[in-house]
């Protein structure tokens, strides 16, 4: 029974894989897909790890992807900055369960014509504190704009300083940088009065505050950042391939450069894993590192370091007790580490996907990084969960290499 779900993996991956550039269009099933996704997300809100389930059933539990095995949910955390949601399919009737940002999930469901947000709730159902939470977050973000690392503070006070998380110790702010593409913001709580300070993309933070009815990040009277104002270095523009267009107001907001080989890629790991002779039950490596974490790490909204983390886990498995095909598993891991990630059109540009800025755990992966798909902009980097930034900033070159904006290359 355990391996039946593994054999069916390519079918399960169908909802994650698309061929070539895709422009989303309304179809007869579009609205019903959106409403079905809302129903599932509403259902998921009441689930727990102990909820009853049917084998093979996929769900989201407290933002974590879960799949039922032998009548019990097995949970797999999403990558950094993402949560698990039910989303409407685009090209056929139905839904998929996957990891993405809350803002992206809301936009996908809204685009189907379904009203009421991710769970189908009407605006009237907002809590009494929702609007005040949004306004409080705006006030804090306005305050933070005037702070520097040398600003006076009270011990234990938290703030955002120059986009970094800051905590006051002995009357002085100690700064902690956010991950690549993320900045520190004050955001409104959803289920109770108050705010929290988190690292997020500017687009997602803006969407969360706007959803309270309060306007943008700093309040409507403040000029808000426009990602279209980010420009690639001149040398990178010269490298743009034929067929790549500049940003346009008329450009489609959602268009993917996706890949048709992801199902085959996942199946290859499964086949090697199942005949490895190792422990294929603990943490379910043949499925988790193939069709769940393995595929999610190659999607446009994945954390920049998740692909490397999956490759490291593959090498760890290859070195574990009882393995008979270590060389083949390691060779696959190195191939996986250099595989491109999907790219998404954001406001009229398809940016390159950011590079991880951490060294891999295993020596076999040192010096390796994911490649970029043909058709991405070589001078701009970003993703649905990472604000667009120009070549030359951290994340525009693989770990250990430095960007040269004069040549648009990494050395």
C-alpha cells in the first residue's frame, strides 16, 4: 500500500507542471475552480495533525502541506515565506494543493472571479480590530522610516531599521538582516488585535495592509515604492536575448516560463531512491525529495536556498547506512542542484531567479548553483515572494562569486 502512492506520483505532479510560457485566461470552469479552492481553504482551517483522513488525501494544516498515509496526516513544511493553500487550476477543472505566498494565493483566487478572498469570506466578516491593526502597522512603518542604527531606544524594543530587523540592547539597536529579497515591516495581525514585525517582500506586506482597508504600507498620503522603477545595469540590457521585451503597462501580470521535465526529474529520483537499499521509510525520502519538496523547490515562489537544501538532503541520504548506489544518487543530486527554476512574469518582466547566499552542507555541491531559463531578464532578479532587484545586489550571483555590473557577469 505504501508504494501505490509513489507509483502515482507523475499524475500528482500534473497540477505543478506547465509547458512553455502560459497566459492565464478565463474558461467556463474558472469561477467554479476559484470557489472550490475557497471551500477547501475554509475546510483546511479546521484541520489538525490528528484529523481523520483518507490515504493519498492532500491538505493544508496550519499553513503546512500534509498528505494522508495510513489514515494519518504526514506534514511537510513549506519553503521560507510561503504557506500551503488550495489553488484553482488554470487550464482544466479542479484545484491543486501547494505552497505559495498568501498574497499570491489571494490574487490567483480573485482572478477567477470568486469573491471573498482565500476562504470565501465577505468583507463584512472582518473583525472589529482589522482596520485598526492596519492603521497601527502603517504608523509603525512611518516611524521606522526615520530610524537609523544609531537612534536611541529602550531595551527590548523591536523595530525595522533600513529594512533589517532591529532589537534594542543596552540602549542601542542590534540589526539582523532579512533573507535575500526580503525587508522588515510592521504587519497587522489577522486573528487578534495588534501587529508583528516580520521579514517579507514589499509587495506582500503592502497587500496584507491593504486587505485591512487601511491603504498601503505607510498610509495613502505616502508615496509607495513601484517595482517598475528598478532598472537593470546597461551591460545587462545589452545581453538581453531577442524576443525579450521591456516592461509594459499592457504586459500580462501572470505568465510563466515553466518546464515540462519536472515530472520526469522527480520520477528519476524516486527510481534511484527505491532501489538504493537504504531506509526509504523514515521521512519518506523517495517521495518528499521527489514530488513534494523536490518539485516545490523548483517553483518560482520557492525560497532561494530551498533547492540547495533539497540537494543536500539527497547527498545525506546517499551517504546513509545500507545505500548500494551512492554514486548514482550523488550524481543525481548535483544535476538537481543545477536545474533551472520556473520563472514568473511580474509587472511585465520575467526576472531571473535569485541565487542562494549560503554555502551547501556537502562538499559534493560546492560551486554549484541553479541555472537560469532561456527568456529571463539577466539584469533583473525576483520572484512572487522576492521584490525585484537589479544585477549587482546580493542574490544576483551564486554564493562565493561577486557581480561585475560593467560586464553583467559573476566572478
